[in-house]
């Protein structure tokens, strides 16, 4: 089974570009992580300040390693999260 994370990041007004830049930098590095199976961010062009991230990891420890990685610290905690007005995460398991 895989460990699934569905996250929604809502940028503060006027800060969507900062969040998009952080996600653009974070995505390829996250996809290279050993326990990562899938990592995709997306947004609705009609609501450009809301970002969704869909992630699948081998297991919960692989996800924890992701949140402790240098690139996550730099781009998520250091760049995007400080300019969010909302951040929600839901966790699931795949039905393999």
C-alpha cells in the first residue's frame, strides 16, 4: 500500500507567485526522493491563489523524510508556508 497525502495551500492575497515559485522548485526534488512514488501540484486557473498537492509515498516514514528534507525546509517552510493564509492536509492509503 502507498501512503497518500492530499494538501491544499491557500496563498495570502498577492502572494500566489511566491507559492507557485516554491512549488515549482520543490516538485522535481521531491520526485527524486527514494520513497516518493508520485508528486503532482495543480491549481484552478479561476482560483490561482489555491494550490493542491497530491503525493504518494511508499509509507509514512518516507513522507516524514520528505518533510524533514533540506528542499522541503527551504521551499515549503522557508518560502511558501510563511505566505499562506491556509494549509490543510489529509492522509490516506492506496487500495493496492
